[in-house]
C-alpha cells in the first residue's frame, strides 16, 4: 500500500511522462478530471506541494485520469516508468479489490523478467520459457515440511502449505506477465497461529527453479524463497510434473529465517486454472493449512517421503537483525 506522498509523486510523475510523450496534454487531463469529479479542478493540485485537503480531494480523480491515458497505450519501454505504473496499479488493486500484490522494495520484478525471460517467439509474441514453466509446474500444489514445534523427543509434526503457480497479471507484477507464485503457509505471531502469505516470480536458472518472493505483510515483508530441481529446459516432451522437492526459506514475524526441506504434491486437474480459480480453490482448502501428525495425512505422503522429510530437514534459524 503506497503512502499518500508516494501516490502523489507517482501520479504527477506519470502525468508528466504522458504529456512529454504526446499522449495527452494538460488541458485534456484537466477536462477528464472535471468529468470524473463533476466540477472544475482548478490549478491548486498542479502546484509543487498542494495542500493536504486539496490532494485528498483531487488525487483519486487525477489518478483515474492518468491511468486511463496509460490503459489506452502499450506498456512503456522505459523500465523506471513501467515500474512506477505497476506500483500505482498494484496500489489501486489493493485499495479497490483487497488484493495484496504489493511490490517489496528489495525485489525488482521488472528486472527479473527482463533478464530471465528475454526471448519472445516472433510469430506468437510469447516467451517459450514462460510457457514451459507453466506447462510443467502451473496449478495448485500441496507443500509439506517438518514443523519446528516439537512437543516431545522423537515426535514428528508436519506443516502442510498451499502453493499456486500461475501467470501474473500483466502490468501489475511485470510488463508482460510471467510465472508467479502464491504461498499460503502456517505462521505464528505473538502466540497466535494463522495462515500467512508470500508472493513473487518463478523462474529457472540452469537446472534449478527459483521462487523469489516476500511475505505479504505491512510491517514484515521479508524474503520467502524456494529452490526446486528444474527439468531439462530443452526436453519439450516433458509433461506436467506431479511431484517436487527442494529447499525453502521463510521468515517469521520475529525476523527469523527458517530453512527447511519441502516435499510438493501437485493437485490434479488444476494446471489450466487461472489465478481467480486457483484463489477460490485455496479458500476452500484453507483450513488444511496447519500442522499434522504423520498418520493424520493418510496417503498424502508415503513412509519413504516422511522419512526423507525427517532425514533432510536440517533446520537453520538466524535473526536478520543479527546477520
């Protein structure tokens, strides 16, 4: 969620860019604002520092008018302007749709897309690597990791989380849209256990699939990452994978980074679902995001997989404040 000062800066900056590009002049923008508001905006909002009252009244109207100008155009090629536009659109999404695709200040999704998904098929205008990632990993997954809450020596408790992989919304998370993950996991704050969320881009580097995201949190948007094995990128006959595993790094509300080995199981018939359908499915399965004893999971995990969790889950905990 942007501060009012940051939103004011973005609206004024993008408005100036639109005028410089010749997409609209100031009078045209003012006339559109007057149509939206039902009255003339005057000149005070255009001052370098409009009063708080004036900004509160006119900023939403100018924001709408500026976004309309950009909606009628292609995504700006300039990465700085494109990122400003994405931040403003994400802010509007949070404000009006209760979406939480806020961009962490330490992650540059636009730069990631430019470097890991640069090529594009000239005939279809689609990126082949994006298509392969979604074809092999897209949909809903259940993730299992060993819990840190051990009640007695020799106890094994397993956390079950949900992971969706889908194409990100264009111009919000990236210029063209790229594979995106949403992780729903059990978290604890001041003794209260509740589901937490993390989001970010998904991309391959060599033989590894990288999940580079951050927690959805106003106060604690810390890194949340995973690394899985990635199938041979040139082996086009590989279908959708049903199992996965790798190392995950999550942060709790005390700024402790937790490393854990994870086992992933694909939920059948979800590979072709769009983001909205995946969210609806997650909502139905949300009560299942909790800690289990192995016998409670039934046939979800085999004895061998539970053994792997126990054997490979060397846990590392350190404080970001002390690092």
